[in-house]
């Protein structure tokens, strides 16, 4: 059996028991050790704001259309930051006892098929808790860096840091995506990395991991454009990573850019965007807006930059900066049984967190 997180309806979350399928030849079974909570995507289902809940997604056309919603309640299997220990295996692809990073949702156990389920065996020198970033969240952020590199070099990208090295970078949003993206930029030699956010506590986290910070309320566009000069009438960030799913954050990101600069958008917006004034800085400064959604890498780079390589880059980041991320970004470690209360409190804004992790041995994590 597996205990699984189930969103029964907006604002209603509980744990349910599900029978696991028999372990097939060629498969393996994992017992979850850690499961990271996405305070963005997952909460859209708790709030009822995810577009899959109200529209039909046509993958062939790439359109949301009126009709039967593609996803209905109860929603089970959400979550894409899991680490599990292989407790039984019938394949040579992975050994019993191995720790693997996967994306199979918040559940205590899972039966995997190596032919259909993606998994990454974690090296021994990686903190198992930080392994939650290896399968999916880290690649999301690495893909943002890859889009920045492609914007500058096209298909001639050689290194993930090609778009940030030596450049002045602004990151809007100090949630997990923003903090990991800023960490990548710092690791790859950006000249300066400034994180902009509305929340003092999150700015403190960004500063603790080595970034410079500015409060969104203090008109950071004026501050940065006075500080970052390239030539007469050419001021601002070389590059902006927009990592917060609010239209005002996107509007701010566009204001931070130098003329003909690029904004790499990693955010997920579930509302309208009246605050995005396309007739202002976007038009007058000739800006570029690129969506770096994890479903695809930049055109022409898919063969060289697959998801496995982005996971490898994430492991490299964790080796270099894992201590800082563990100390400052992971703010909550709770038992799996507390998951329903945690998600409903986060959705209702009764609780604030940066990275919450569901652990099956909270005592060992100091939680």
C-alpha cells in the first residue's frame, strides 16, 4: 500500500491509501524518503486556479479550449520533487538500496518502470534531502539558464553559463525557482546577481546564499539603471529571470532591462496581466520576452541538452552550493502526515515557507 496526497476539492486535502501494483519484471519499487512541496504549481490545484481544471488542453494544437476539463477532482499524484530508496528491484538498471530522484507525486511508495519513468541515481556525496531538486526542479531552473545562453549564442551554446558569465543579472522573485536560478548564475560567474522581491524574509534568504538584493517597493528599476551603465542611454540589466507568477513581477522585470535586453520567464501565471504595460518599456526599449517552460529546451539544442544533462548540471550546483541551499532555502521539514494541513495553510496564506519538504524521518532532519 501507498499513502497518497489527494486534493478532493478546492481547499480540501487529505491522505488516502492506494494499493500498489504488483512489481513487474524489469521494474523496481521505491519507498519515499523526501518529497518537496511546490508552493506554486501544486497550490494552483488546492486553490482551484489551474487552467487544466477549467479547460481542455489540446496537446496537438497547443491550445486550451472550452470543453470538459483535462483534470478533475480528486487530484492525486501531484508533486515533482521526490527522493526514494529502492527497496525491491527486478532490473539491472538500478540496484536495491540506491537513492533515486524522481517525479511521481506525494506518495509513500511507488512502483516504477525504467522504460517509462525517469529516475536519476543520486551520488553518495549529495545530501539526500537536496536530491528533491535533481529530477525536475533543478532542471526547470537550469533550462532558464539554457534559454539565456541560447538568446545570446543561438545553437552554438557550449556551457550552461554562456548566457550569464560576466553579465549583470537580475532575478525577480525569491521563491525556490528564483533562488536556485540565482544560485546557478552565481556559480557560473555572473558579474553581479541582484534578487528583487517584496518580502524581507525572502530577500534575507537570497542575501544569505550570496546574491545582492533589492526590495520591490523601492523602485529597483531606477536603482539598477543608475548603477548599471553600459553606454549613454544604455542602462539596466543585461538579463532578467522572471520567477514569480504575478503580473506585477513581469512588469517590473521588463523595467529592469537595458535596451534590447532579454527577460527569461520561468513563472506560471494563472490570472490576467493588466499590469503588464506592453506599450511602455517593452515597446520603447525593444525588449525580448522568452518563456523557458520545462517542456522544451531552446530550438536546436534538444539533442545536446536533454533532461539528463540538466539534472547533471543540478548535481554540480548541489555539490558546490548545497550547504547554503540546505541551510537557508529549506525552511520547513515536516512529517508526511502533516502534508494536508501544510498545503491548505499555504494556499490560505496562513503559513509562509520557502521550501517545505515532507520527510519520513523528521528527527534525522532536525525538523
